[in-house]
C-alpha cells in the first residue's frame, strides 16, 4: 500500500505540471490546495513514506512525500520566466547548514538525514510560494486555503469533544501542535480581514481556528494566540486606523467572549477544577537534561538524536527524577534547547535568527508602506511568528514538519510582500517628477 501511495504521488507531478503550465487561475487553485493540505496531517495526510522508522521517537520518523511536494515542485517547474525577488535565503541557508554540520557528530546519522530531507522540502515550498504570492489573487487563494484547512481541523475537534475527549488535538499529534498551527494561520487571516478581506471562507476559517484553540485546552496556545492577536490589532491600528478595523475589534471581542466559556470549561475539565498553573516536573527534568547535553557537546549531538542520547547518555538519570516512558520518549519542550542540544549553539542561534528575522522584516515592511493591503497581511505573519517564537520556549513542535511548513509559508508571504514593496519603490523612482514639463515663458513676452 505504501509503494502504491508513493507511485500515485510521483505520477501527480507531471500531471500537475501539465495542468498548471501558463494558467494563472489554476496556479491560484494550486496555492489554495497547498494551504488546505498543510492541515491534512495524521490520519488524513495525503503522503506516503519511502523510508520510515515508525517507532522512532524524535522530530521526524522518516522521509515522506506528499501532494504538497508535488504541487510545490509543479509551481516551480512551470513558473513564468522573470526575476523573482526572494528574501530570507541567507537565514534559511544558515538554518540548513547547522543541520548538515550536526550530522558529523550524530551517533545515528540516518535519523539526522530525515531532518535534512524535511528541511529541503520546506525550502522548496518556500521558494514556490514566494514566487507566486506577489499576485493578489494568489495571496487571497492562500488565505482561503488556510481557512479551509482550519475548518477541516475544527470538524475533527468538534467530533472529539462530542465523543468526550477533554483535550482535542484534531488530527495533529498533540493539542499543543494544533495550537501552534492555529497561531501561524489564523493571525494572517485576521490581518487579511483587517485589510478589507470579505470572503466568507476566511471568516469561517477564523471561527474554526477559535474552536480549535478552545477545544484543545492548551494553556500556552490560548495565551500566546491572545498575545499575538493583541499585538496584531494594536500594530494594525497604529499603522493605519480605519472604521472597519474598529468594527472588527468590537466583533472580535464579542467572539472572544463567546468562546471564553468553552475554553475555560476545557481547562477546568483538564485540571479537575484545580489550579490551571501547575509545575510540570517532567518538563523541568528534560530541560536540565538538554542543558547538560549541550554542555558536554557544544557542537550538538546530531539532528533528531535527542531522545537516544538523553537516555543512553544517562542525562535523564542525572536529573534525579523518576520519569515515565512517555517522557523519556520525547525531546525537551523547548525548541531552542532542542536546537542547542542537537545542532549546537549555532543551531539555536540560527533558529532565533530565522524566526526573529522574518518577524522583524514583516513589521518593517508593514510600516514602510502603510497603504498597501499586502503589507498589512504580512503584519499578521509577523505577529504569528512573534507568538510562535515565544511559545517555542515551551514547545519543540516548531522543528517538526507540520509546523515548520507553516513557518515557511509565512516567510513566503512576507518575502512576496517585500518584493512588491521594493518593486513599487523602483517604479516610483523611474517616473520623472514632471513627465510633461511646460516650456518656460521668456521675460517680456
């Protein structure tokens, strides 16, 4: 069955190339499909593995191909000729190089190769979308695709809650991973609405995202999503206040008030009516193990090698806490500590620069051009990356394919916005101040 799935995915590539060639409307449809399929994970994933370790406990279990890969490659192979301004390539290259270098110190090198392959897929996706999103129609298509994906997940969350599940993860591995996916998708959707988007699909996607956050019952997701939303709204109003934005702010407040009891109910059920803020000794133990690992291995222990090294190297035993099998089978819940332990200090710095650099560029672009809709949408990506960057102090999922792909989608959105802003400045510089000068009148005439 696995090989049949791989064959189907590989056969779709020439089909997509034939369909997308020189057809803008179909290209927009492909962008929309990519946005939706990024949320088709787990049991509904349109992917197949050509090499997999099902029992591996780490950031990646193997090398997979999906319909998203086929569509991204087809967009690249058929993109019209011309010059495309693509930002963040140095940051992405630095992020990728630290993964490659970590393979030299990895005890299980093939596990690190899984991450190399995964990152290459994300880079292809980034370049494909960055070459398309400069078109307003493609940007709108991406927003609709993300909204459709959120609706799909919300339907699973509702079904799980009705079945009695306390914390609903949708089809993601964990409710916290779903929360990060919502942060990276709903905030750009909200930004597009603030900039005038009136698509009912986009509105529905925002509602679906709220259902996912509330139904997941993740304290971090609730808190950091709220932080990102506040940051986005305040920045958008400072950038350019409009009556529509104030209206959306009121409607957003009402929606938050409606969803709050649902979220509080999930948290109360999760903690049995007790305090929501409880110290989790397992997380602290994993963090101590990660710091000990990075102290002994400044260059890292190898990408995707945290779990075997933490156990076989005795790092979890040194912290003096009795840990369950589930705790011993996962990395530390801090993406920066995972990057430092696996890829060395350079890996942690590269991750910080990647998230921080894209977020900074998003805000700079938005405030450099306060009238353009595309830069206002990029502001949503900036707020999302700030939220995820802070949230990653408590989760490692930003290093997994399901979340990293959404990070690169937001990077493509910001890159295309920067390209359009630069292009508009170049055009303005080429236009003479007075293209039709009036001949001067001589004195005495």
